């Protein structure tokens, strides 16, 4: 299913009851937003793929008053369309348009909540699993690769998503210097793909933990017969000792108030001679809150850490052996997921509906644009307890 200006107009008419006018008076809000978008070489109702097509005139004031939340919600409501949504977002981010719009009330509320409350406490931490990761295993099977890797792939000498994901898993296993018989802890194991890879290809005994019931059930079934134990467990309850610890795409859900607790837990679980690899989406600057639209619709109570926040949380606990940034590969990963999502949508349209379709498309493509603009990164942090002898890191 491919959205276009015609289908978008139809959806806007159905949801808002306002048809597109042929002639109208230009509002001050429209002029203001036109001038802002021009800074990113984006035109309203222009002919280029990254230009936006407006179906509802209330779009202008909504975006100016609500920022990225209004931008995303108005797209979900069918108020506008864009053929190259990823490129439009990339251009807007590079031009720092968000910073040119004053802080709105919702953003201020989100910032205040993150400062006052621990949004990733034990009680709150399960919300992201219930809202996002428990959407349906068949839905994620259709979008992801065969190993169900829901994290950045490592595109080296390949354009194939599945091969790039295998390269990512092998990269992780090499950096951890896995050996047959080692005990590996996978914090935030997802659907068990990395645990399965480490057991089958590297001979490890793996314990994987997740707070998603859907992921836990899927991974338990997928890893049946292998030296793998999958648990529905919070990371704060870990007490055992392991040779190696890995965490991929988990730190984004920990929250800045818990970074130290998280790394103290890992330090407690990894042996003196052990290694810990942590892969996470990261911001270019430290923050205490996430984008309001992403927080509301995609990843509740989540936020990307900065490299400095991670390093500070590890102070006195670990030796930071290596930091590897391959965030540019997330652009390609997200586009591959969006392609699979589009191809399989007919299987899920009745279950989720049109607004979910537009929400998910905005999520995947806006994130692709953000990684293309390099405003967010993908970090692999490699830690040791007492230092790797000679500081030898496997080649990438």
C-alpha cells in the first residue's frame, strides 16, 4: 500500500471533515511556516519528493504551537503527505527547524515529568513492552529479518538486511571474544536472535532477559533445544555471575536516572576478567527527555543517552575499551524495515487501521531521516572490568 496525495486527501476528509480549498487567504501561521521550511529547502505543495502536500489548513498553526508532536500527529491524522518523508525530515533536522520553534507546553510538561519522576522505575518500565514490543510477533516477523534483529544492522560489503544483521551479531561476538562454554548474559534479548547466534555459532551458554511477554514466549520457543534460558525479568533483579554481558537496544529504555544503577548491576554480574558490550542509540548531546511524539506513540518513557552520560555512569566501574559509532547504517536498516512493512501491510491493515499505518510509517522514515542527518547516533561501547591485556580490540 503506497500513500499518495490523493489517498492522503481522502483520509484527511474522512477524519477532519475539511476538504482542500482551491483558493483561500494565506494565514500568518502559513507564512511563518513557509519561511521556516524554506531554510531547509522544503516547499509547501511543491513538486519535489521532499516537499510536503497540505490537505488541512489547520496544519500550520498546529505545528507552530505543538512542534514535533503536532507534526507527527497531523501526519497521522492525514493533514499532510510527503513522498520522501525521510528526506524531508533529514533536511528539517539539518536546518535545526525544531530549535527555531519556541518550546511548546507539551514539551515543557515532558521535561518536567522526566526531572521530577523516575519514568523508568520498576512500575513504569513495563509500559514500553506493553505498548510497543507486544504489538504482535507476526507483525515484527514480517518487518524484520529472519533472526528478528530489531536494532541497527552492520552493512559491510552487502546490501542485504539479513546478511548485515548477521554481520552485526558476529561483530558483537568478536568484540566480546566469545569462546565455547562461556556463560553469556543478554540483557534485553528481544526475540532471542543474538542469543541463538551466540549459542549455535560460538558455543556459548546464554541467559536472555526481557520484560516483554511476547518476546519471552517467542524466544523461548525459538531457542528450544539450545543451551539458552529465556527469562521474563527486570535487569535490576540479576545476581548471577557471567563471563560476558551484552545489551543491544536496551539502554534507551533505562533512563538517565538509572544509568548508574544499570551499570552497577552489570558490574556485579560480569567476572573480573569479563567484558561488557552495550549497543544503544545515542544523542549528540546529553538530555533528560525524549521527543514528545516518540514518547507518546512509539517508546514510552524512553530516551537516547549521550556518550558522555554513559561514560560518566561507568566511572570507577569499568575500563572503556572502545566506542564504535556506525549510526549511518541505521538509515539503511530503517529503510529496509519500512520496505518490508509496506510489502506486508495488507496482512495487518484490518488489525491496526489507517492511523496506525501512518504512525508507523512516520516513525520509521522520520528516524531514518534523523540518522541520515547524523543528529542521533548508534554506539557500541565495549567495557572491561580490569582492562584487556595489551588493549587488543578485534578488527571491525
